[in-house]
């Protein structure tokens, strides 16, 4: 795979994975708008691994807490801060797994990978993000996360399986509607991404193993490295910006891109 193409995929995935602009939508658009070949399952796994390590590193304190509480959570004893966080992270991933299996069995996942669908989801869910960000209160913190909130945000997260929606964008939207402050909404969204990235990466890895050879492994290592660096930079920038600005700049980007894509799709 050409180095330029490899780096392009890795950087797009890394930058857009945690920003509320849809990484899957951008990766689908890449071959559709440029004529480049699809990068394949092996590279998809690699960039997922890169972004996974980025979010784990950035939120290591929370991740460490969840890991220490995971054994108790799996044993059904949600009686510590760590076991509660681990349990809620798992609970929040259940709806996306169920919806993902439904889309896979019905074949709808392939039918939604079009420029028109991405254009509409970019536009509509960008407006919904703006609505939630302007209307939502800022009275709740990440420590207030509850079983009900995890399930509700999990349902929002499942909607992100529609290309162009944005997993981070839609979960932040749900959190803002429930009154979480911007930085806390983003923090919960990023923590929710960890089990989902692990689950999706595991599924992709089974298919990618069939493509494994020295060249693919080399390309995957390069892609993972660049995805890690770009994801960490994007995540750091967004979390810092949220201390002083709203999600409006991302909303503007989504609306402009959505309008352009709809023009392309229907012209």
C-alpha cells in the first residue's frame, strides 16, 4: 500500500475518531471522492489499535480505576468507584453491539455507505449537537454518571453505526441533553469508546488475520503509529478547547460538509 495513502488513512482516522465529525464517514468518503482503493480490514484494525492506545493514555487515570474495579464488576459487585465505572462502561456498549448485529444480519450496514446518507447525517446530527449544546444545562459532572445515563448514552451511541453520525458527537449530544458539562460529556464519551473500539477491533481482526503477511504487518504498524499520534493530538486539543469554547466550530464544519456532500449526491 503506498505510504501516502497509508498515512492519509491513519491521520484521518486518528483526527476524526474523537472529534464529533465522524471518522467512519470520512473514511468512506476517502475512496468515494478520491478514487483511492479501500484500505482493507487489516489497516482498519491497525488504526483502531492506534486510536485505542491514544484514548487509554490520555485518560489513563480513569482507565486504571476501571481496570482495578473490573474483576468486582464482572463478579456482580458494583460497590466501589472503580467497579461502578467499569460496569457502566460495559453497560453503555451493549446497545451498539445489539444494533450492530442487527445491521449486519439485515445487510443494511452496506446499504448505508453512501455519500447521500453521510451528507444527511452530517447535517442533521450536526444541528442536533448544536441544539443540545445550547439548550443543555451544565450542572452535572462525570462522577454523576448512573446506570440510566449509561444506557441512554449507549442507545445514542448505537445510532452512530449510521455512517456520518459520529460516535463521539452523538454520545456528547446525549450527555449534553442530560445536563453534563461540556468537558464531562466529552470525557464520558471518550471512556465509552474504549470497549466499543475493542469490540469492533476484535471483530475486524478475525477477517484481517486472513490477509496477514509481512507487508501488511509493516503497513499496519505504520498506520497504527500515525493514528495514535494524530488521535492523541486531536483529543488533547479538543479537551483543552472545551474549557473556553463550545462545540459550535465542529457543528459549522459538519453543516458545511453535509451541504457539499448532498450537492454532490444529488447533482
